[in-house]
C-alpha cells in the first residue's frame, strides 16, 4: 500500500510517516502542494492507494488537487486533516469527493482506521471479476480461475496489483520502479519479461504495452 501525505506541519508529517512505515505502508511526504500544482507530472497521483491532505481556510490548495484528480478519474480515498472545524470548509471537501475529514489534534490510530475504511469502501468488495473468467482477490494479492489459484511470483503479484488498481490508466515505468523495485535500478526488458510471464499464466488478460511509457490493463 502506498500513501501520499501533504502537510505543512513538518513535525506531524514526519510523525505520520514514521508511524505508517512501521505498519509496512509506503509513504511519500510533501510539505507543500507546490510540487504538484506547478508541474503536475512531477508527482504521479495514479500510483497511490490513498491520500492525506492538510487543508484550512487560508490554504485550500488541496481542493485544487482533488479537482485535478477528478479530471484524471483517480477514485482513491482522500482524507483531509485540518486545525479548523468550519462547516463551509467541510462542505467543500465532501462536495468535491473527499472521503473523510479529521480535526487536529487527533490520534494517529484513528486516522489509520479512517484511511483503511476509505480504501475498503472504494474497493467496495474484496474480489473483482477480470476478463476470461479470472477473479482478483485484493486481500491476498491473488488471482483465481474457477476457484483455483494461479501461482505467481512476488514481482508478478506486485505488477498485477498495480495494473488492477489503476485499470484503464497508464502504469508508467516510473510507477513500476517505485512500487515494484522500491526506486532501485531496473531495466524495461526485466519488466517486459514479468509481463510476458503474467500473460502466459493468465491467457487472455488484456495487458497492453505502450511503447516507451509502460502498460495498461484494459477492462
């Protein structure tokens, strides 16, 4: 699981990062929205499972980001954190598709529970049907056909999870590098080999290569 946190309160942001990393949740941390707003392609929003955005009456840039996510059809839970309790701010956040709103100070465990609830709600169920009678089980990172599990390596599972959670959207080589290889060096040929093996194990799975860019799972 990968989460983007944006909060100007560096002390709190770092505390959140440390907490979630102990839970084996990968965290990207920004202390302002500038990097996203100035150059949208610097931050690939498709690669995250959830977002935690700071918002207040003086700085509502989080709503601009959420508006942009709606344009991109990124349907992932956004949890707003704020030191303010204004109804107007709360109404704006929910009207634009925010999942939840929590006021500072808060218990990090409560934030975690709300985030996980939002992720489960967006998935809506643990299983989804894929073409050619395959079933994907989110909680197990597994694929089955007629109730029989398909044996896959860890990297194949990670690649497929990334493709499924971003279905019908481009999964770039950069996203794969971050999620599958933890930012370490890799070759496009290595990824192509994993994709080829996934196709062999899942005949008929509609994974399309976008030359020089990445892959799309068309469903």
